[in-house]
């Protein structure tokens, strides 16, 4: 197996309509492949505006089955460009059961599998509990020819348990398709610390697990309810030492391409043997809501 593999993060400004976003994604996947990427990740729910800003039963009509039309477009893009593609779709599983779902297509176009977002937020303008059933597939790693790829989604990025359980399955890189931004009226007071906390949390996962982390966000101001949300972009890739290898802007569409080294992962884990020193005999309470 080669020492290196190359990944790409597609930072997008989302249009209101599905067709425009699929065409943008296809062009970005082709660009990433032309620049040497072997695995390409798109932002969370990239086919349309972030609709969870309000609760509206009519918006369930946006959901699609998997396999389905948008999934098929991703399959075709993966096959045409001979790259692994990680997508993010609003999945209709059955009437009344919907998921926030990551798809993983092999470079042949085959759907390798899906990951259903496990942690579902319920914050102002992030009203996801109304729309999404929590994931029931557990934490997933996909053994692609390029790399062992872990898929978590947005709110999952705050949970060290999710990153740990993904890394324990051998993930060499953990992708986080993301839709996160500021409430415009809060940006001046809380904007910088909110972004710093988000980034620090995921860089910490990279360090604690000796793996690469790739966070893929959108940009732009999307109004579904009230003042809407200003998505802050700043997609990035961290190495296992916590160094930022690429970071996007706050307002531009970009494709970040990064080459990752298995030797670096090995070296970091030899010098910081966190997996060796875990006290698995003492962690029983981690499965409780609180420890009395």
C-alpha cells in the first residue's frame, strides 16, 4: 500500500435549487480529481438551502430515497472521475422516517454504503430533531482502495466518543460534512469564539486519535426563517499532530486538496500511544447519561 493518499474538501455556496447544486458538485469533483484527489467530500445537505431553520412539514418533500436521483448523480460523478465521493443527502427511508445521511461511492460508482447522522441538534435555526431520525447504523468506516474513510456529520463533530469509535475501526481520515454558521445578530459578540471552539474540537479529535480530520462546510447567507444563517466556511484538514494543512476562506467556494501520509500517522501514534494506554477497564460509566 502506498504511503500517501490524497483527499479533497469541496466548500460550496449553496443555491436554492437542487440541479444547480448537483452541477456545482459535479464540476468540483472533476476539479479535485484533476488535481490528484482520490477521495472527495461535499458539504452537509449540499443539494439545497439549509432548511432546518424552521419547522414545516412541507419540507419533508425535499427528502429522497437512497438509492435515488441525487445519489445516482454522485455515483456517475465518482465513476466518471475515478474518485471516491462522500455526499450528504436528506434521506427518505419511509413515510415519517427521514435521516441526515452520508453516502460513500467507490471510484467505480458503486454505492459502498451510508452513514446516518447519530447526534441530532435542536438549537435556534438548527431545528434538526423535527426532521431527522437519529442514525441506527452505528459509526462507520469504509475501506476504499485509497484509504480507510470514516464518515461523521456536523453535530457529531462535538463528540469525542464518535471520533474515537470511528478511529478504533481503523479510520485513516475522518470526514465531517458540515453546515454551520452564525446567527447574524450574534456574530459580532460570539462569532470568533464559536468558530474557534468548532475548529478546536475537531483538531482535538485528530490529535487524540492520531488520524487526519477533514471538515467540509458551506459558505453564504441563507434565509429560510428570520435573519437566516451566515455559513462561515473555513473548511480545513488537520494532520494527526494537529497542524492545519489547508483551510478555506469564510466566503469563497474552494476545493482544498491535501496529501496525507500513513508514515506520519504511524510516527505520531508511536510517540503518542494513546490507544495503548487507554484504561478500557475503567470506562464503564461512559455508557451512562451521567455518573452518580
